[in-house]
C-alpha cells in the first residue's frame, strides 16, 4: 500500500489546526493538565486494585494457586508491591491537591505512607465484611449454587469489594484515586457506588446493572438491592453565594434488613426504617417507619385482539 505524501496544502492545514488547538490550552478551564505534577495513572490504579483483590480473594483470579503453609510469603510479596506502587500513586494525587490549593506545608511522602498503611490495615476488616456479603448473596439468590460461583461471577460482589477499598482511601482524604477506583468498576459492571457511601455488613447487590448509590448514602446491615435502584439526592444545599456545599448529607440512610426492588428511586436525606420493603419502580422522597412495605399500584394491561 502506497503511503500518501503530504502536500503543502496539508501542511498549511495542519499548522493552522495545531495553532487553534494549542490556543485552547492557554485558559484554566480544567480539561488540560500541562506544566503540572504527574497525575495518578489509571493503568497503575487498576493493577493495584487487582493485587488488592488477590489478597482479599486469594486463588480466585486463576493467576496463582496457594496453600496455607506458604501463603504468608505470597501475601507478603503482594503487600510489598502494593505498598510501593500505591504510595507513588497517592503521592501524585496529594501533590496535585497541594498545587490546586496552593499548599506549601504538606509532607506528601509522609501523608501518602500513612494513607497506604491505613488502607492495608483495613484489609482484615474488609475480608470479614466480604465473607458476610458473599454469604448474603448466596442466601438471597436461589440461583446461586456455591460461594465460589458468587466470588467468581457476581458483579455486585466485585463492585462492593472495590467500594470498600476506595472508601478506606476516601476516609483518609486521598484525592482522585478513590473515584478512579470506583469508576473503573462502574465501567465494568454498570454499578455506580460512590467511595464516600458507608456500607454495612452483608450487603447484596443482585444483578446490579444501573444501581446508583450516592456519596453520603448510608446502608445498614443485610441490605438487599436489585438492578436499577437509585439512592440519590433530591436537592443540593447551597451557601449564601449560591455555590453547592460539597459533602453535605443529601442521600438516603437505609436501615438494617431492608430490601429494595428493581427500578426504585429513593431521594434525599431521608431514613428508610429497619425491616422495610421498597417495591419495584417506587419513587420515594419521605422517610419510612421500621417495618414499612411500599408498593405502587399494579398497572393495567390493555389487551387488543388483532
């Protein structure tokens, strides 16, 4: 195949286009990152996530087999890799944050190490929570044949695991990386759980596609959520200048042992009482007492003979 030789007209066209594009880089509107610190790498964050998942669910990736006599060495190697790689990525995010806020006094190396240690120390707790999440999925789904099947194939389990990891970093005010983690799983599973959300134990997201759980949502223990559920904000509180207040509580609090069926939308800083059932396609903006069951009227089918 002959390679096309650029003409003078091509060169003039490209030179003119380059000039126009580079002019758009000179403002500070936020979609270019030039002359700044290196940002966290999406590829590296995903690699780190995969190694963290290997520790939480050893042997399930198929990459390596383990036995109890040597697993501590395998886990030690994984932890050492994660410690070094994640420290670097968190340093990048902290440097970025300092540059955005004109901070001169931060010790990003120390802060990054503390954030990594805080996350790694959470791993035993995350594993215990995931044991209950997997068991809840098995108990709540008649189609589930084993716990192994759930770990290997249920998107809700992976989404919840990554959210628990991202939440540990979010709690330590690590910029950028928690959202990068949660959004990588959003893209993969269709489940969007903000890293700021607080999840209890034994949470089960069944099927999962289209589930949205906002930043300030709180879920109690043994909450079961089906596909298409939204736990969102009804309004956004603003300050005296009309600017949205970041981080204000604006999403629902879901009590213990609550089931929310597909397509339900629950909005605002409201409380759904323990042991409640929210039916499919319900639109809810008010708190409920414990033990409440809410459904919509059954639609009427119009049947016409042809």
